[in-house]
C-alpha cells in the first residue's frame, strides 16, 4: 500500500514538486495514525505494563514506577525494544516527574537516564493537554485552562462581539467552542473553592464582553447567563463528574473502577 509513496508540501505560493516517502509513514494520510498505533502496539506488546503503569497515546508514552531504579529498568526495556525495530526513544523530549506525596527523601543519588543521556526532572509536565504537578495540585492546570479559553475567545471575537449576531446564537457558540476548553479534564479535578471562583470569574468576564457590558454597568451575573442561555460553570463541572463516575462504574475491570469505592482516611495521622 505504501510502495513508491510520494507527497508534496503546500505553500502560500503553490504546491512543491512530489518527492518520495522513503522512511516512516506517509504524512497527511488518514491511515497513517492508525497504522502507527497498530505497529507500536505490536512491537511493544511484550513490554507493556497494565494501566496505569503504562499509558500509550499515539507516540506519547507514560511509564509509571515506584522508584527511580524501576524507571531506569523500564526505559532501558523500551529503548531496546524500539531501537530493535528502527524506532528511537527521544532523549530531548523525555522528562520524569517525581510525585513524592509523603515528603520523604528516597533515591536522591539515583540518576534517571536513557543509555548514557541524563533525563531531566520537572515539577510540572504537560500530557494530552493537562498540566500535571509533582505535588498533586491543579493550580497550573486551572491557569492553563483559563488561558486556553481566552485564546479561543479572542480568536472568535469577530463573532462574539458582533452586535448583529443574536445573543442566543452567541451563547450557543460559547457553549460549543469555548467552554469545553475551560472544562477539559475537570472530571478528575480536586477543585478548591478559590480555583472554582477563578473559573467563574473568567467565564463571567467573557459573558459580559459578549453582551457588550462591563462591571461598571452593575448588571447582575444571572442576567448575562439568562440572555445567553449559559449555566454556571460550577454546575457543569459537577455534571461532568457525575457522568464520568457513572461511565467508570459501568466499565470493565479497571484500576479507576476499583478506586471509586475507596474510603479516604481523613485523620491527621
């Protein structure tokens, strides 16, 4: 199927001449992502650990272990397996995050490395659009969601700030195109009141500007929500959590499903 495959590059001044694809998969082909996933799944089948110790999404791989030594062992197994099939584990894009919630110091002298290349340690890591912090907090992720929402909002000002567009249509556009960016990953957030207020404040500011108003107009927040047909973002977060919980409870045998009925000890010990 990929025999003698060729492609070209589209530029502002026209398409380039076709050139052959001699390595990897055909860029731009709708089958390439599926083929890559199938190939990667086959060549790593013997070294994949069950979820959550090994998580694969296309070429983004997460390896979780209880110690740095175990991380080094897993990295070496993956490096050997991938390079045996002509693939390469990126040295420059690989980082490790240590989630030491007990605040105890372990293995400070152990260096995480791929072959001879040292892997840098980070306190925050972005994976599939979410910001993961070593201390388990979500402040960075909430900030990132708000910034992402504002970027999309500013990109759509030609619609949202157009006085000829009905408010109900603007509200529908907001619910479909902007609010999902604010709520991405919120099903699993351990949200605090202060973080919830930040999301509410950001959303209400967007709604006021959509209606062409500001704080100085002294219009109640419920008025903007009624005019645009937009419910409270806090309510939508709770609905998302309930839906996610129901889906997980109805799922198959899975570590997330097993964690749901757990009771957390709230004692000071």
